[in-house]
C-alpha cells in the first residue's frame, strides 16, 4: 500500500510549536507524539510511509487569519497540504474565502469549541454557501472535545441540519462523524453521503464496532486521518490495517477518496 494520505494533522510554526504543544497538552490532559513542527511531522510520515498530510490550522481569533494564511503558503508542498482557517466572527469572511480559493488552497478548517460556535448556526449560512460555490472543502471538528465541557456544538443532528441545507457543500466531519458520540453517528449518519474522517476513533472504539460502522457507510465517503501529533501515524495506520477490511475498501480510505477531494488524481 503506497501513497497514503493523512487527511487530518496539525503542526505549528517553529517559533511557537513548543509553547503551543505544551499549552494544548495541559488543556486536553493529553501527551503529543511529536513536537509540533513540520520537520518532525515529515519524519513521522516517512516512518509510516505516508506520502501526504493535510495540515488543519485553527484561527482562534479573527486576527489570526493572515498569519495562518502566510504560514500555510510558506509550508505547502507536494507532501504538505495546508488548510487555512477562518474565524466565524471575522467581519471579512467573504473576501477571506475568495482569497483562499484564489491562492489555490483546497479547503479550510473550523473548530466549534476553539472558535465558539454551533455547527448549524444560521449565521454561518453565508460561509457555507460561498464555500460550496467555490468548491472549498470545510473540515470541521465534530463530536465532543476532550479539552471542553460536554456541550453538543457539533453533534450528528447538527451535521444533518447543515448538509440538508447546503447539499453541495463538501463538509468533512472529523473523528468518524462525532468524537464520543458514535452511537448517535451510527443511528443518524451512517449510510448517508456524508464525509467522515476517522481520526481518534480507532483508539476509542471496539474493533468490531468500528468495522461495522465503516462497512455500513458509503466507501467513497470515508477518509483516513490521525490527528497527529495527538496520535501516532504509524500506530493509527496499523490499527486500520488490523481491521482486515477488503483491499479495495482500504485503498479507497487511505488514498483514493482523499486524492479525489484534493485534486491529486
């Protein structure tokens, strides 16, 4: 198996990587596997034989848009595909999306907890509509977050509300449709044409349960992701292989679906 795509990773500029990782480790009571730099991520990718990683940045304030965009421009390469971020409170969302599109980025990352919004908030309608019109992917954290109180900001029902209102939006739900809300995911999302990236699910779900979810969902709507540095890429990949999925299914998850969405075919 070659040319694997990890659709969900994180890294930071070298100047802030150490402090960012330390802060996130403390708030989430979790230990990172990497130091948060691009160089360390590339080393991990080489070890796991991963060809390409999507870097998902998060603007926690509107003022972070430009620094994140500038850094994304500086780091992108055939192996690193950055997704910049727009804060929902940014008064220039329309021009931001247009700029991201014109610069050739494939999508953006949003996080309901770090950015303080609810996924199906009506105020986000213009952002979703414009992203759909521009063909931009919108990767969103879904389910609970380990660092925040259990408020249902991005649960399966809210996901359904968004995709029904914006059927042409390419919404990528992380953590297999909703971290630690997988019974609801199974009841409401599985079997529907909704993109689900699987990071931080392999580590928490029973092997038979996650295999049942995967095989019950449309093959072309599942993406391999790890959430590195919060999970080890090689370990995550081995856990996926240990599910003994059909070869064509595994190939679709680890490469073909991501390549299609990212325009790498």
